[in-house]
C-alpha cells in the first residue's frame, strides 16, 4: 500500500513547516488530490491517521480536496471528466486526449497554532 509512504511524506512536509514556524501544533491540513493521482482516498485517510499519531499533527483535521480529472480532446476540443486515463472522448470517440488536471497530489494549506 503506497498510501502509507505518501502519508509519511505529507506528515514530514507539514512537520517541517510547523517547526520552522515554531508552531505548537497543526490544527488543520488540507490536501489536493486528483482522481487520477493513483491514490486511494480511503487508504490515504487510514494511513494519515496512523502517520500523524504522536506528531504535531496528532489532533489535526485532515481535509481532502478531491480534484476531478478533466481531459481535453485534441480532435474536437471537447473537455470532459475522465475516469480512466485512456478513456475516449465522449463527443467524437477519439483517443487523442490530453489530461488537463487530475494527477495532483499536494499539501494545499496548513493551519497551525
Ligand atoms: Zn473529441
């Protein structure tokens, strides 16, 4: 389950920041995660609970901002919500598509005290 190592690095990023700011604790952590990032949301929730225990993030509320993946068709310029990476354009059935967003995995914001 690679969510565990992702959660670990998210906690490290947050800890670095919190320590730099001399925070007592992190109260909220907001993440942006694309639906095509390859991350399972439930697994990440669980991994975050495990990884934040005993750190400055112990009581932090984890907010996950899901970003719907959007692709653009190169042939007809239609923009559509894409579920799987190689889905065809629903308008013209072309496979020549370009992903606009949906692969992101980042710490969006942190609230510290
Ligand atoms: Zn198309």
